[in-house]
C-alpha cells in the first residue's frame, strides 16, 4: 500500500462540529462521564458560520461530538443555515430533550439524519448503560417524531436507532430491532465499543474480536428478526454487525484503513481541531491530540500545518499516533 502524503491539497469535504460538550445523559461507556477534557461550551451560529465559510467544498457536516446537540439553544438555526450551504447535515442524539415543539423544529430545520443512541431494549439496561432513568421518555419522544413526520408528509430527518454492542447489552439486540419496528423506524446500527478502562468502557466488556458462540447466535437472531420486520440492520463502517464485531485479526496495521486524517476535520465546542470524533475517547495525551484551534487560526493553515503533517506521517508508519492505536478497519463513519 502506497504511503499517503503528509500534505493534502484539498480541504476537507466532511466536517464534524461538536455543537456542545454538555450532556443530559451519564453514559457509563462515555469519556465525558468520567473526565472533563475541555471547559463547558456551546458553538454559536456565528462561530459555525465562520468555520464553514472557510471550507467551500464541504458536502457533509456532522453536528455531534462529546455532548448532546439538542442542548445547544441555536441547534435548529445552525442546521437551517448549514442546509443553505451543505448537502448533508446530521447528528447523533439521546433524544431526552426532544419535546413536541423541538420535534417539529427539528423537522422544519431541514436536518437530513437524526440518529438516536439508546443501547438498550429495556429500562433496566438503559439505566445501567446510559446512567439516567429516561428510557420510556426517549421511546415516546422518538415515536412522536416519526408520527409527526408522517402527519407532515416529510421524509426527513431519516431516523435511525443506534446500539453500542457490549457484553452488558448484546442479548437485547433482537428486542432492540423489534423496538425500532414498533416505533416505525426502518434502520438500526450496531457500533463497536470504544474502550478506555473507565466505567463499562472496559476491555472485558468489549466484543470486537472476542465473540463467543452465544454472541454469534444472538447476532444471527437479530439479523433474521430484522429481515422479517423489514429493518435494515447495519454496522458502522458499512458492514454487517457480525463482520464488524468479528474484525480482522490478521491485519498487522489495523488502523490503516481509515481515511479520516486526509478527508475530514473535527472541531470541538472550544474550537480545538482533532483528527476525528473517536480520538478524544481513547487518547492518553489529550493536549497532544490538539492539531490547532479554529477560533484563532485559519483552517487551511491547520489542515496542512506542522502538527497535522506529523500526525499523517506517524499514521502511515508502523507505530500509529496515540488515539489510533486502538482503532480498526471499518470503524464508524
């Protein structure tokens, strides 16, 4: 495989904006529950505009990071403005604060995709994993959003349910697929656990390359249930849940399939530019992860600055950069 260049002539076409680093969940697999990487902050519409206007070739903006986007008071205005400039705008959400008025505004904003992270099919497992007693509220909020879209005869945002598969919840995946079908949702995505040793984000709780016979049977049941109900059951990385969780142990440079250092930028709520949205979850040296600050520097200067060039050079070596050491092929997109 040819070594990719450290300098990238084209600016990123995909941009991740952490619209807030505040959250109303206390997920036991999330770095935010156990550590404060940056001061609390929300991106303003003006800040989003200043960043996006530097990237005329953008075709996709993702509005999530470490935090719940719906807590940003300007989120609907941000989405509405972005849709005048960018083809695709989406974000992940816990849907806790998706009240009826907000559901209507979400639809009217023009958002293309609304990805609901739930991780459980029962209230007890939801409470264990997500850290709050909000299961019934979330299910009700999501059902109301889907119903409102039907009433308004709108096809967007496309709503999907997301499930981070672990030893603590895999048995509920078939029921999770049924939950999606009951809410009128046609897509379910399974993600791999990003583990860092905090809370339930532990190596013991991870399934990647650790599948037992029972685990594979549950995945098979979920796959058949999805097919019977007309649900698209996918894994992040455009693969199947089984293929994603089985992984490829034979690949010596398991991080090498990633294109992110050459194709996208991630900006935190404080303006810090990171190589991707996964990196803060696993980096041992967070300060060393920062490649620049979009509030103080031009993105073009950051994109091919010394720190970004060094990151790409290290990425192409046999010793990956700090946050990439635990990543793998077909990671989330």
